C-alpha cells in the first residue's frame, strides 16, 4: 500500500495531502478537512475554522467535484480508510452523494 505526504508550497506547508493507497486525505494545518477516493466526489468539511482553511477548502474544490458534510461525518468516513475495507467507504460515500 502506498502512503505519501505532499505539501502545497503556496501556503507554506499549511495545506497537506496524505495519500493512503489511492485515497487522499486533505489537511489544513493539522486538521482533516477533506477526503477523496477516485471515481467519487471529494468529501469536504464545512468551514468552521479560519479564512486560511477556507482557502484550503477552495483548493480541493478546484481539483475535484465536492460534497460538503459536517466535520464529524468526514472523520467517520476517514476512519473507514484505516479498516482497509474500501467497500465500506464506497458504500458510505454513495449514501452521502446519493449515487
């Protein structure tokens, strides 16, 4: 399984992308703000933080179609990545986006 970390240079490393397998987790500072699995829209948290985090959410929206959810829902989905059961996360994503 591939695990990688990338920092967006435009925001001095405050926007981080962590790749786990083919999924991507997006962080603003150290806070999880989004999740993307290929073939699905990115799931992003509502912005309950700062203007900078809003910019980071905008960067995700530039890269992917998105669905906005409560931060607790985003964390629940991200937790499914660590069970390594992609069927669970794909079923949960389908339920959220209405696929």
